[in-house]
C-alpha cells in the first residue's frame, strides 16, 4: 500500500519550479601559468562578472544584491584595466575579452523570472568567484610574466572580498 506522505511530497516537488544554475566554466589549466592563457581567462572572468552584474542591476529589486552588482561592475572594470596594462608591459597585445563558455550563464540570467533572479545570480557568483580566486592565486604563484604575476596577486584580495560579500548576502 502506498503511503500518502511520499505521494504528497512527490506531487509538491513535481510542481516546484526548477531553477538551473549554470556557473561559468573554470579556466583552462594553462591559464594558471601561461601569460596569454591567463590574460584570456581573466578577461572572460571579468567580462562575465560585469555582464551578469549589469543584468542584476536591471532585474533585481533587492538593495543588497544591487549594491553587490554595482561593486562587481566597478571592481571588475578595474581588474580588467590592470590586467590589460600588465599584459602590455609583458609585451602581449590583449584581445577584447569574450564570454566564451560563460554565454550560457548569461543567457540563463537574461531568461530568469524575477522571482528566481537573485537566487540564480548569487548562485552563479559563488563558483565564478572561487574559480577566479584559484586563477589569480595560481598565476600569481606559477605565472611566467612578472608584471602579470603582480597584477594577479593584486586581484586576489579583491576577489576574496567579493566572496566575503557573497557569503553575507546568502545568509
């Protein structure tokens, strides 16, 4: 005989909206030590943060999320400029950043319903920032260009601050 509780739970869950969270893909391993790959990965990471946060400013009604998004735009524009400057000092000509594998994450945010947006946005931000932290820490330690290593090291506390801000928002 079927028990009513599991059936009721199954019916409730079947009707619950499912909100996927597609975080941007992690950077390739080469980006942790090779200058050109690092510049490309850091650019993609910053572009994702800026673009996703611009969407958050359009869609979110939560003051805390909006403050976080504004800070992400400002901080990641700064880290992008610092990376480009360091790349030029290293003799590289950085190409404009591309979203690459983060396109799906951005599209997911654009399609999100208002009721789901903040949870989805913050859910993407956590793994994206962990990946960025790993990228910058690894390149700062193992990178092959001193100017970029210095830039990567300078990005580490910024990304750590973002992770702290996220943990406060997700409480």
